[in-house]
C-alpha cells in the first residue's frame, strides 16, 4: 500500500488509523493507494474500486464542543461523532469497506437489506448501507478501546 499524505498529521498516525479500520479479509497489500489531503469543506472521501485507491479529505484539527451528526441520507446511516479523531476513523473505515466489497465481489451480509428497508427505504444503495454500518461499528469499537485505555 502506498500512503500519500499532504496533511500535517504524521504518517505513523495515519497508518495506525488504516490498520485499525481494516475489515476482516482485507490486507494492506490489497489496497493500492490511500491519499490524505487537506480540505476546507470538512471530511469527505472517495474510493476507486478498479485501482483500489482511496482519497480522504481531512479538515484542520478542531475540538468538537457538541456532537456532530454524519450521514442520515442516501444510504448513509446516521451517527453522532464526539471528536475529530472519531470522524477520521469513521471516514477511513467507510472507504476501506468499499475496497473490501470490491474484493469480495459485492457479497453483502443479508442483514443489510433488512436495515435498508427499515431505515431508508429501497432508494438507498446497498453498498453504502453496508459501508456505513461497518464504519458505525468501527467507531463504537474505537470509543470502547479509548475508554479502556483511559480507565487503565
């Protein structure tokens, strides 16, 4: 995997985030390139399946005084994010899940159709619901791991 970093974040930190967010069955060598760039628009990301590339737009590091909501439209499940780091983890996990979907020929778990039907109706894309659900689970795990480290 090639890492392209034009942000003030250290490469080592970004590698740790990528490794933390990797779905089971996906290795670093399955990913062609992950590019992190500065942005003024807020967090955003994109995955290109055929070349196995990911681009993540990262805004300046800020403190979240109130929880921020992400998703809740077009197949993205709603999630409340309590820190800048959680937002980064959520976005990287979402985009890595798209690469996992491509590698596994879009064989999605059955629960995805049920979740889409109850939460968004049939207009939502299944791959976005799956990626959003995976990112939500990773963020929750990140919070639990962080609590464990703080309490130790």
